[in-house]
């Protein structure tokens, strides 16, 4: 089969009418697509909720611990001159 024959065969295939889809299959696909969209939406909302919780937890930790402040010394300086 040379190039022109392949092109002609491809044109014939593309010009044919597509096969009819059974209505039961169409309904099943629509329901499955809706379920996938609901699941994606739920996962996206859960991830945003987790991100919000992590942000709030980090903010509370930063405000209570103050990691940028130098910790107090654990030993007392020597006392002299008594």
C-alpha cells in the first residue's frame, strides 16, 4: 500500500458515519464523569483545607515559640567582687 492508497483509505474511514452509541452506555459514561468531577472537587477542597490548617498551625507556632529570638542563657555568669 503506497502513500496515496493510505491517504484514500484514511479519507474513506473519516468520511464514514461514526457508529451509534447505545443509550445505556451514554448514561453510564455521564454518571461516571459526574462521579469523577465530584471526586476531583472533593480532593481539591480537602487539599485546600489541609493547606489552610498547616498555615494556621505554622502561624500559631511562630507566634508562640518565636524562633527568631535568641534563647536565654542556661548558665549564670560568674559573680565576682563579693
